[in-house]
C-alpha cells in the first residue's frame, strides 16, 4: 500500500455535472486583496470526483461530524456540574 499523502488547501473550487461533483483543492496566498466578484485563479493540487451516492454519504458524514464538533464546543463552554456527594449513614 502506498503511503498516505497529505495536502494543505485553503481554497476549493466545485464543479457540478449531472452525475458527479468535483472538488478541486489548492493553495492561494494572494499578494493583494481579492476583488469582490472576481474569480480566484489557482492551480489545483488535488481533484476529488464523487458520484451521487458518494456525495450523499459525504454530506451525511459531514453533517454528523459538524453536530459532534458543535456539541463538543458547547460542552467546553458550559460550566461542569460538581460531582454528587454521597453520605453514608452507619
């Protein structure tokens, strides 16, 4: 098995066809501020093409992951209850 490659991306372009969705991930570090409404030109590092079935699975997985992350963030910000104290009668 080939080693897993890791790519950094801070920009993604999405292309849609009737049967597929293609993500093109790349890196873009502009020298000047982007112009609103102007497309950003970049050379994609990675292209991922998903079938409709794979896209549905990815959407469901991302939604579940988003829910989990939001719950974990809420748990970190909520005050933690003190543990219950038990008293024993003898």
